[in-house]
C-alpha cells in the first residue's frame, strides 16, 4: 500500500511538471536552468578566497539560500556545489529538504518575500498531493539510507566543501523512525551535529534519540509568538534544560525581529552557541530584507565574535529573493561582501 501511494505521488508530480509553463515570481528550476543563472552571474566580481575566514571568523552558507531550486536529491547537491564554489565559500549547513530526493513543496518560499502576490507564486499542492508527498518522504526515511547520505557527503568532500551540520528539523507529525533517521543520516555523512527548527514539546521528545546517538542538537529560533515555538530567550532556556547535548543555533535576524537583544544574549550565552545565522529582517516579525534595511545588529554580532575570538561560524541565509528580479548568486555575493567588510574594518 505504501509503495502504491509513493508511486501515485510521483505520478502526480510528473503531471504537475509536464503542465503549461508557470508564470509569476517563482519557477521550477532544473540543473540546466540553474546553470544558466550561474552563467549570467559570471560577470559579477568574485569574492576573494580570504572571504571564507576573515580575521578568525568563518563565513559559510546555509543552503536554504538556494531557494529558487525546487528539486531535491543528488542533482540538487550538484547544483548547490556549483553555486557554492562560484561564491568562493567552502563551508555549508545542509538543509535537509534539498538533500532528500523529493521535490520541495510548492509555494513554501512565498511567506518570506516582501510584497509577494500569492496568485503569482507556484500553485500549492492539493491535499491529495501533500498527503502523498508526506507519505513518500516518511517511507523513504524509514528505510536504511546510509549509502545515499555517504554519496551526498562524498560529493561535497570531492568539491572541497565542508558540511558543518545537517539541518534536519523535527516536526510534530514525525514518527520515531523519522526522528531516528535524522541522526542516522547525520552519522552517515560523517557529521556530529544536527541543527533544527522545532517546537519545545517536540524537543522534549527528541531527548532520548540525542542520548542514544550521543549527538548534539542545536535548535534554531524563529520570531514566532507561539509559546510552543522555539524562538526567544525563554524557549531557549527551556530546551537547554532538557539535555546536556542540546545547544542553540542563533538566528540573529529572527531573534531581533522578535524584539530580542541578539548582542546581549550572545554575549551572555555564547558558550552554548554552535553557529549563527546572519541576514536581515524588519522589526515586529517583519519581512526579510537585504543587509542594512532591517533591525538585525549584524555588525555588532560579527565584530563581537571576531574581537572575542569565539569559535562560532556565521552562516549567511538568503530569505528575501523572489521579488523584483533579484537572483541568488548576485544577492549572496553582495551580502557576503558586506560581512567581509564589517570584519575587516
């Protein structure tokens, strides 16, 4: 039955892809299309190699940055490698939906785009498609995937790109086998850290799995006001009290957009922070924007890490591309150059 439903999902996806051309802010991008985007960006000035580590601070990319890529799997890994090398970055945090061999959910990116017209985005999945996709992913995760993830890791290694952590977010609807899969996949890639967006209640459920695998989990905060959402200082304290293996992946933009003081919190709690995400957002849970247009104290945070010689890498996460013709490579190049300038000042 599960095999039949998985096959049905793949047929539905094939019909969607074979439909008429999609118009609007987004488009499905295959390797050829994405390569074309890279070619168009070749005229952009490349960042110097020293941009990777600037005055002791490592600069990397959260692969969520490549959110005009809607196909996951090994082909997506190849595409991300090409883009990452173009950006002269050799350190990434790998976002799980891109690594898994399934198309990403349509319409997901629209919520981050300033002024996006919902009617112009990719059509969202029907309930039938969404259920079939979810079941296909669950079935795949519950099977042994060690060889698959070893292949993913080998591709990045052969390209000279280091994977810092596997960003596998624990969701309320996951089975125990799916939670366990996150740890097994991370181990299969030779990694020892999971970063995760989650809820406080789900973090409690993950405790025995972290203990079983003796693996650290760094929880990523958002700017949500839901008391069960991992977001501000109180929720950070709650999850840290659950397990000695728990850590925090501080997203400076989300934390600041939620009305919290990123500089003061990091100064006090830097010892439990594995890595940070840097980008910018408007206040009061506002939209994502280019550096300098929001409330994130990127300069203060990066210089504090630099001056204190804390071993906390900073991963840029592009969230606002999609509107008004901006492209991933051009925007990320500019944003990384902004970080480098801060650290060199």
